[in-house]
C-alpha cells in the first residue's frame, strides 16, 4: 500500500496548520505512521489521496450512523442549501429537530442547539451553575467533554480531588472548581462531596467512549443519581458520543437512571457540525432569553445542519430496530477479533453498546482510565498499522471507540475478522 500522496499532503499541511491537522487525534501520533488524507467516502468506505480504500470503523468519530453519503441525508442537505446557508433567524427546521430529540429522550423537555459537543457541554455546565447557584463541578478521569478550560483537568497532587489544568493555557484559577473522581468508583464521588458543599453538577459519559469503550456500571449510576439528589446537585449525562449510537433512547433507557441534563452532538448533526443540550423544563427555562443564564451562537441551529440531523434522526425513527442489527455486527467483530487474538496467545478485552465497540490488549477487565492505561499501546499501534495495510480504518488511538454504520455488512465484518487474524499472526511471528 502506498501512502506517498498522504505523506506529501501531510508535509505540506504541517507547514500551514499546527501538526498538519485541525484536531489532534487525527495526526496518528499515538500509533505512528502517516495520517491518511481522505478524498471521499461512500457507504462503508473511505478513499485516500493515494487511491487506497478502507472499510471505515471511525465514521467521522461517530456521526455517520448511516455511513458516508447516505442518500436521504445528502438530499436533505442539498435541498436545505438551495434555500440558504444561514439566516441567523428562527426556522421551522429547528423546531422539527427539537421535536424529534425530545421524543427520543424522555429526560429532555426542551433543547438548545449549538455547533459542537464542546459548546454543548460548556453551556450545560453554565446552566447547571446558574440553576443551582453553585460553582464546583465533578468530572471523571478518562471522560472527555470537549476542550473548554474547566474540563481540561488532571488529578492534583496527593488526596486532593480538585484538578489541575491538563494543558498549558488553562489558568489554574479556571480549573479550581473542577473536582475529579474515578469512573465506576462511588467512594471517589463521595470524597468529592466531602471536599465541597458547593457542587453544581456531576458530569459523566454514562457510556464512556474516550478511554476506549468503558460503560459505567448500572449500580454505580444509580448511586450517583442518589448522591446528586441528596445534595441538590444536577446530574449531566454527556451523550455527545453515545447519543443515538449506544441506544436510540439514550443511556437513560439502558440504565434506568434519568439525568437532569443531557448533552448531544455527532449523530444529531448527521455529519454536519451540531451539538445540543437539553433537560428538564424548569432547568432549561433558566436559559437566555427565557431566563438569566446567557448562551448564544451566530450559527446555532444552522438550517443545513438541522436538515442533516433531522434526516438522520427521522431515518433512525423509521428503522428503530436498526440498533439491534448494528449491535449484533459490533459484537461479532470484537468477538471474532478476540478469538483471533486468543489463537495467538494474546488477551483482548472487548465490549459493545449498540453500534459502539471497544477492545483493549489488556490482561484484565477495564473499568476506569487507570485500567485502560495498562493496555499494551505498542501492540495496539502495530495492530492499527497492520489493519490499515489490509484496508481497515480503525481509530488511531487505543483510547477511542469503534463505530459500526448501517453500510457495514456482515461480509465486511467477516473479512475484518480474517484480516485481524492475519495481522495478529504476523505481529506474533515478527
Ligand atoms: N463530549 C464527548 C463525550 C465527546 O466524545 C466529545 C468529542 O468527541 C465532546 C464532548 C466534544 O465534542 P466536539 O468535538 O464536537 O466539540
């Protein structure tokens, strides 16, 4: 497989764009090699500038539930474009998409659209703070909620639950209100509530997809809900990734735990830039212009993005059973790869939720970020490179999740498993 043209494109891009990419994970830094420059996608496939084709298990990091260039979504976008790209004024499309979102999520009475997941989360947190009149927030190590200042935190020293900035450019003053707990560890949450009586909200990916796929235990989420209730603290489910991916009706339908606010993104934009946050009426009504908590956006509710999202969610509504089909395929691909790994004496941990799948080269089950970090990163990098060579495009970091689209067939899954057996054997022998 030649990657000459990708290499040339990458070198040129690096001169003009920091790291050659507009979002760091795309740079293949954790797996090495040249990031593949894409020319087009069609159905299950991506094509690169060298003319190579890959079965795509990244799906633009989640949004493309129906694969690339789904006809319904494409037509909806073309039609919307013909009416105008942006008006900065209300359109019917926003209300139509809001109707669908509130139909799917029983915890959402009202929803506001923004342009990214980052924006959705930072706005939801502001709303939680405004609603409760409190400043502190709790997040979990290994959960990613976008790149806003207060959420770029890492564990502080010693037993402190208050986080430190995890990036230069984030003032310590901006993260001093963020407490860190360990995923699936309720004692660590209790410790946060001992350290602060000013907690506005706890934010969690109920099905974490940013430390690999690590779903929260049901019991843990139920206890989290109880602690939040006991302290008049809001519970925010960040479903930017898992929304309409793990389940059609949100993590609340899988776990039985109802959040106060939910953040969404990815699938609800059908591939266009969209985020959203929504929740209980009394909370959402605190938002400007109805209430005092300010939040705004020039391109929020953009008509083209709304049309894409509406087409995607309508298609999902019409094919409600599709998630079961996708889950069967997700299960098959990871079970097949696990079996192939076992034949080579390699232990692989696997899991799926709906159309999301995850695998770790790890001897032990993964329940939190420190478990995930014990995975064999080198082996993952070699596996990633080998699968790319075979024509399978997997996320270029062991801390990411895989996605099945409806365009990925059973035959493609079987071929992927075969390729994984070949790659793992070559790794073992070489
Ligand atoms: N929240 C979660 C759970 C995410 O997975 C992401 C992005 O992957 C975000 C928030 C941020 O979304 P965006 O990249 O659209 O800003």
